[in-house]
C-alpha cells in the first residue's frame, strides 16, 4: 500500500499484490480501478473487482487512514527539520599580547558543525589536522587557502590589538583578544556570517557581516566599535572573509564531510541497528505477508 500527499492537497494511493517478488495486480484507490500486470493476477482481479466491500475496504485504508497517518508523521518530521541547524564553519582566534617564552602569540581552532578539525599556530604557521575530516581535506585547495587567510587574520588582529583595549583596563595586565568567525549556508543558498570579539571569555562586540553592522554586547566594547566601525578597510576585510572565503571553504569541506558520513559508520552501532531491525520489523512484515497470502488463496480457490 502506498499513499502520497501532494502540495495541492490531493491524495494518491494504490495497492499492489503479487507473489515471490512479482506484482500481479494493482488497485488504483482514487479511481477504484484494478489492473492486471501479470496473467497470474486475472483470477484475483475477477474475485476482488466484483466485491464492493473489498474494494471499499482497500480504498478507505489507503485514501483515508494512510493519509491521516502520513500527515501526523509529517508534522513531527518537519519539526525535526526545523530544529536541524544549517551547516556551519567556525574559527576561534586567541591572541596573546605578551606571550611567555615558547608560547604562541596566536592560536586558531577550526570547526565544521561544531566538530573541531584543525588547529593553527600563527607564529610558527604550523597547521594540524585534528580529525578524520581534517585528514580528508588537508590536501585540497580550500585547505591551503584557508591557512593563508588565517595567517592574514592573525596579523591584522595583532596590529589592531595594539590600539584596541577594553575600557577601564590597565597595560600592566593585558588580556588575550578572542575572536570568533562563523558562517552558515542555509538550504535556500543564503549565507549568514558574523564575527564576535572580546576578552577573557566575555564577548564585547558583534559584527554582522551581511549587514555590515557593529553591535556592542558589553559596555567595554565601545572603544573597539569606535575603532573598527570607522575603518572601512577593516570592516570590508571581515565581511569578505566571512561571507566569501568562509562560505567557499565550507562548501568544499561539506562535500568531503558528507562522503565520510556515507562511507564511515561505527561497526558496533551498525551491528546493533541491524539486529534491532531484524528483530522488530522483519517478523511483523513476514506475518502480514503470510496472512494476506492465505486470504488470497482461500478467496480465489473458494
């Protein structure tokens, strides 16, 4: 039995009957018509087509009950889709104004869908793959372009750090500057991107890349906004990377990410799922088929 709900509200439904994988007979529930697909289905058609109760029974279930069940299931399915986040690529920067000997002045972590896949040291320009995804994409053009851009961002933030300090803060205890770039690709092709900046785990300033607007999230971020908000070059630099480069990298990485999801799975999980389906679903389907087969044989031979 199959039922489909079209966008215009129309319901399509049908039944197929057969034996050993061969379909003999089709019932179009909407038009109440029977069609023989194999000579073995002629007797079935003669028997059921002349029985209005049987015809109406099949039609009611497929056009009524099945549609009702589908609409109910789709409500939950759509809610699941609504709560699923759009694919995202994120880079978190940490700049140390006065690093200790041997300490890097800038570190970056990259994440795809909140899963860390790389780390980058702006000082030594060393990049490390931290996941299977990182290993998969580190030989790509997007990977190399990404590393070069992260270096440029680190250098820019280092220069800006000399002039930008949180309000009411002394030079005796310089705080690390933290930045976070995020880009997301929505299903309709729209790109959302933003930057957040702050000190000591507190975000002070937000930059909406799409609208080129700066928003102070904490009073101590006012000086940062005055400095960067009035600098067109800095604003355009942040916008271009998050709306252009970041989106391009994300699209490239997602191709590999999706391939990995298709080809890699936990053997333990797969085995458990396989066992569960065999235990729960198969017997039910088997009993249903046997019951129908018995009914058909009794009805036709009788």
